[in-house]
C-alpha cells in the first residue's frame, strides 16, 4: 500500500521471535477492517511477541481499537503478547480514556518494548 497523508499503511518485519508492525496514517472505519485482518493474521502466526509501533498513526477509531483487542485475544491462545510503542497524543489519549493502557502498557520505543 502506498503511503500518503492520512492513508493507513501497515509494514511488518520479523526480528527473531518478534514481529514489529509499523502503523502509519489513520485507521478510520473504512481502514479498520484492513488493520483487523492484518493483525489477526499476525496473531495467528503464533509469534510470541507482536510490537505495534504507533508513532506514525494520527487517528484510530473504535473499530481500530477493536482490531488490536481481537489480535490480543488471539495471541493469548498461544501465550503471545502485543505491546504498543509511542502512540501520537490523540491515539494515546484514546487509549487512556478507554483504559486500554491497563491492558497494553505503552513503551517509548521498540527496543524498550522488546527488552521488558
């Protein structure tokens, strides 16, 4: 998917046992299904750790949050974890308002998320 202002862009890379997912742009209602499909596929791969780098994400709707939660639930079946890295202020505020920071601690960078 080509990257453009506001458009959802998801890039994944494998780093040992860790899958790093870099999410950029916006996950509105129309993009949330793409995000859900990609995250559920990754969670189903039985990766022990999926790190979502949200530093380039400027918006996420409730369906986008649901995509992260669904991937978390799927990962738990094989004792996998999902960790969130550096969300932008608007995304962080939504995570805090919905109290999802209790389920997903927020890390400053990918290295910190992997080390903990």
